[in-house]
């Protein structure tokens, strides 16, 4: 009887070790696959080809800021899980200025289209800095065009630096005076 129990115990130990081996092998293979995918994504080239006579669409999304706000990853995870809306997006002022400056020097860029439809709040000094960069861009002989369905005061201020401003006939402009 003892030999029978010993044989059954040996079989169960063998099966347990076999399952542990299979489980650890599968987990290790998945880990190696994940590491391989990460390395491949970093090594793959992401070359952007710009054709001649391209127009840069400068889309300013969210508020214009000098420095991005700190983001708590845990709060983002909880907000996503609960279905709450993400916080408002931000665009760095320096990114906008750099994009305009690089487009000015790029021979394949023949003009700039301002997309201000999703632009949020901005301080007047930030708008003036962008306006100065747009003036400098126009000095290169390349046109700046602004076309929207609706302009608020900040959007229209930036659009005023364009060579041409287009407004949808059914659109509007909201201008307010000093309060």
C-alpha cells in the first residue's frame, strides 16, 4: 500500500513540475517576444518625406502654455477606467515657434495654413510671439492663410497675421471689448 501511495505521489509531483516548467517557459517566451517588439519599434526608422510645394497645416490644439502641466499617471488611469473626459490638452509655445521657423527655412514648404479651430486659451504675450514668428515667415515670401468656420478673439488675433483670412459665410467672429 505504501508503494502505491509513493507511486501516486511521484506521479503528481511529476505532473506538478511539468506544469510549472510549461508555465514558466510560456511566460519567458512572452517576455522575450515583448522585449523583441520593443527593440524592433525603437530600431525602425520613421523618416518623414515632404513633397515639394507642400503647405504646413499648423494645428494649435488646446491651451498655449510655456511649460506643460504635470500629469499624475494614476489619475489618468482612474479617469480612463471610469470614463471621465481627459484633461484639456496643451500646446507648447516653443513647439509652435519652432515649427514656424523650420517651415520658413524648408524649401519644400510653400505656405502655412493656420488651423485654429481647436485652439484654447492663450496669453496676449504668447499670441504676440506667434504673430512675430508669422510675420517673419511671411518675409520669406511664403503665404500664410487662415480659414475657419468661427473665430473667437484670440483666434482672430492670430488670423490677422495671415495674408488671407477666410470665414465660412455661415460662420462668425466673436469680438469683445475691454471689461
